[in-house]
């Protein structure tokens, strides 16, 4: 998911492009104003953290771009492409390492496990919003 700062800063194309060029396949995409209750449910594991209220304000402060990406190892690989939570510690070449400076404005979210990926897709996308399609690139990406 591209967070509100990524949308406001005009980084939508850049972030989608990095995941597209890697070879993952886009199965769902939408601009979406996240309601508070969804943000709280999404980040429920962090609800005891001191930064939780500010995190909810941040995620609901403007539209986000929800994305569902498919591919072998996509969850772990996308986390690597995204980089460390703190952008100042994220490696150059990663999205956060190249495009952000603060943990509280780190431009993108990525699911941290396949199970959480499934949970989050079910949370953020309604029935019928994902597209089941075959990319012509697949035989050129996977032998
Ligand atoms: N966050 C924050 N302060 C912190 C830690 C996290 O504002 O000290 C925010 C930040 O936006 C982060 C999100 O909470 O991306 C979720 O935290 P998590 O530890 O799950 O990091 P992520 O999985 O996004 O790298
Ligand atoms: Mg996380």
C-alpha cells in the first residue's frame, strides 16, 4: 500500500513501477480513503504502541493506493524492495531508502508474511475488486 505521503508527494508511479519492473504481477489496485476503523483493524497488533494514535491519523490523513501483487516469494521480496521501517536505516536502492527520511512518513506498507498478506487483501479489497488475469510476461519471467 502506498501511504498518504507517497500519494501527496507524487510517488505513486515510481513505487508501482519498481514492483512492476521486478516482475511481480498486479492483481488489484485502487485509490482509497481509509476510514479510522479499518486503519485500527489493519494495525491492531500495534495498538498498545505509543505511536499508534499518530499512525492511525497518518494512514487516514489522505488517500492511499491499495495494491495486490502476485509472484513467487512476493511478500519477502517486496519487503526487501521496500526496505527497513526507518528510512534512514533503509538501504539505498530500496523504496524507503531512496524516497523517505522518517519512520512516521515512510511512504509504503508491505505485508510481513503470506498469512498477513491474505488477511490484509481481504481487509482492503471487496469481492470483485481483484482481477484474475495471466500476464504475457510470465514465460519470460519464470522458466
Ligand atoms: N511506526 C511509527 N513509529 C515507530 C514504528 C512504526 O510511526 O516507532 C509506523 C511506521 O509508519 C511503520 C508502521 O508504524 O511503517 C508499522 O510499523 P511496523 O513495525 O509494522 O513497520 P513496517 O512493517 O511498516 O516496516
Ligand atoms: Mg508491519
